[in-house]
C-alpha cells in the first residue's frame, strides 16, 4: 500500500516517521520551515523509547505525490476545510481516508441512521466543504491516544503513548481496516480495531470538551484542575452536559464521569493540546472539540449553560490572545 500523511505536523510526522522506519511507502505533505527541514535532514524523532531519524518522501505540493491507497489526515480540524478540496489529485476510486481529528468529526452522522442521519455540523464542516470533497465511503475513523509536539522544524518530540484506534463508521471489521491496522502495528504503534468508533469518540470528547477549554482559561495542567475543588466541579458540570448530549444520540458511554476525572489526574502535570496551542499562538481546535457539542446541544434541545459559557469565554480568549502571541 502507498500511504500519504496529509498534514505532517506533530502527530502526522511521528506516524510517518514510524512507518518509513518500518519500510512502508509513505509520503509526508507539509509546508514552511518544517517542510524544508524534513527535506534536508529527515524527520528527527526524540522519544523516551529511542531517538531515530527517518527519511520518508517529503512533498510540499499534493500535485507531486501521485495516487495513493491510504490518506491519513494529520491536520487539525480547523485546517481540514482548506485541505480537503485539495486532495483530489491523490485519490484513486478506492482510496481510504483516515480521519484523526479531535472532537466530533465531519463524518460522524454520515450513515448514522434515524432522524439525525446525514446531519452536518456547521462549526465542524462549514458550508459542507469537507463532506463534499471526501465521500463517505472513503472514511475510516480513528482516535489518537499519544502525545507529540514539534520542538523545532523537522524535530518531533514523542512524549507518551503509542495507541491509535481504528474503526469503520458502520461498525464492520473490514479488510481495509485490518490491513491499515497491521501496517501501523508493524510500525511500532498499538492499533486496536473497534466496532464502536462513535462511542469511543464520545469518551474522548467527554474529557476534551471539559478539560481543554478550562485549561486554556486557567493555564492549569490536568492535575491542577482536578485537585482544585471549584474547577473540578465546573469540569464535572460540563461532563454531565456532554454526557446528556451523547445520551440523546443513543451513545451509552463505557466509562463514568468519575473514572474520566480520575484518569485525567493520573496523567498528572500535563498541559492539554488546547493550552499548548494557545501558548504557542496557534489557533485552538475549539469548534471541533467544544463548539460541535454546543451546536449539537442546541439541535437536540439539551441545555448546556456551563459548556456554553466556557466555550464563549475561550473563543474570545483565542481572538484576543493569539494575535499577540504570534507577534
């Protein structure tokens, strides 16, 4: 199989480097100084497991990639609106597109069934740009459970974790899913296949929609938020609202709110991805992670006063702080 990592940021470059080391035909699509550094020196991975340098093919334009069998989307959710329409030159009729975005993905309600089948969330897929460019039949869902960051152009720091779950939106155990999982496992990642990818998405959203925006507002780590009684109470209230939304969709979560909070405390003094983006002056994934849940709450008639308040405050913070951080 021929793979393309479309958006070789911290997560994408790490996956691509692992696959290149394992001998797979993989191309990384990137831009700017990160692109030039990887072209000149390869992808330098720093990890508690081992440091290594991989030299996959690096492309600065999708037109030079050619047709591929699998596209792994490595951009953050807000970058996908621009990227998706550019993917046409690499797509065969049977090319699989693996979604790795946080929050509620654009494809979530495609083939969902019932009254919400085909629902498009404007905060996730504005104007239908993504769903128009990537047909539903191509999509394979995934959820990433590892932490990486770019510490310098071409340099990826692997902090912790190595799991990426894969799942067909319809719950089937397809041959394409098995083959992609096998390739990722041979590349040194844990890659279980789940028949309940939509349920698993909500488990991650339960934590992300609460901890991420509150961390941006407070500048606190996971452990600090959990151990502060007032902040932890707010986190719990947001989780209850998120759980109510998922319940309206028929998604029974396999973990309790207490378990989710306890799990975050075990992670310790870790900054959420949203706080890291804020401090670096990068756009936050607020709409996919929190705005999508707020929009769903509005459509489903679920009151979300805590989530809505934190969302509005974080949105204003991103508008006012990020431009100064970038300057």
